[in-house]
C-alpha cells in the first residue's frame, strides 16, 4: 500500500502541474446538497487521443450514505448521477462546422469516459450511445468574455453497479480515492468509489442531462456535464439545470 500511496502522490503532482498550465477552471456557484465536494481527478489522454483530444477530468459524485455513495444506490434519485468538467485540448478541425456538429464531436469525450469507467467496474464490452435526436440547445451566454452554450441531451449506457458485472477492479478505485483525498486535503475513505453491497438488478440505463461548452483560446474547451437517471428526471431536472446554469470561470 505504501507504493500505491507514493504513486498516488506523483499522480496528484501531475494533476496540479496540469491545472497550473491550463489556467482556467470551472467554479460551481451551486451544487445539490446531496453531492460530495470531493473532486475526483483523472488524466484522460490515453482514452481520448484517438478521437483528437487531450485533457483531464475533474468530477464529483453524490455523498456517501451508509458507507457508500448514493450513486450506487438504485433506490436513490442520484443513482448513476455525475457532475464534472472535462478540460479538453482539441486537435480536430472544426472550421466550417455548424455549432451542433461541433458539440456532437466534443461529446465523444463523455462517451469514451463512460465506457472506460464501466470497464473498471466489470462491464464487458461497454457501449454508450448519444441520442442525437434528443439534443436541444438551452441557452447561449458569455462568461468573462468567453462564449458558453448549454445543451440538453440523453444517452443509453450500462450500469456500473449491475449484478451482471462479473468483476470489479477495486485497486483502481482505491488509487483514485487516494488521489482525490490528497487533492482535497481530506481523510482517505476506501469506500469512496466502491459499489454498495446490493447490486442493481438492471444491466442498462438511459441517462439525461445538460452540458455546457465554453471555448477558450488555443483550441481549449471547458465541457461541464451534469446527468442522472432518465426515469427520475421529474425529481432531478431542476437541480441539474440549476447547477449547469450557475457556472463561473476561475483563472
């Protein structure tokens, strides 16, 4: 475990260096009461580079309840919910593309992220698909001089807490938890990313949510996402919309 903690500290230092070089970050002016304030941080280059992106992910999960995150409790309205921001550097040529086409290309970062997350929880051949017909522009604003567009969208994916998942790479979850706790300066909780003891009887799920795209100089983008179970949209929608509508840029 000493080796894991040492490697976690090195990983943390690389994240801090990257944050410094990136300069820009998202500040959440509103977060739901049921959400943890512990940021999880992941380098995403290996997963994104084939699609033309480099960058990292900085996200949050619902608070722990009875020792486990509500994200893994299928009785909770926060089941499979996420809030976070991708810090993307794009090598794609967006010249001449309509805004919606550009947004769809950028959304590939979320699909790849979800697939690799599911792999670490034992989902075999994960497949996450964006429902392009569901995409709807919600608003367009200017934040500190940068253009922001917000879209609504839905996607079909699998469940990380499903009883059909045959394995769980707990070492990865533990490593990520240590990095998060070093970054947030809190005590390490080994169950931060562990599934609860009652797995979901479902294999698949439809998620809905909102994502904000802020374009920065140098082909950089802040893509903030909020999502939850489509079946619980009536209870979740106002909270998620409030999060995505109350973003600021920290630099």
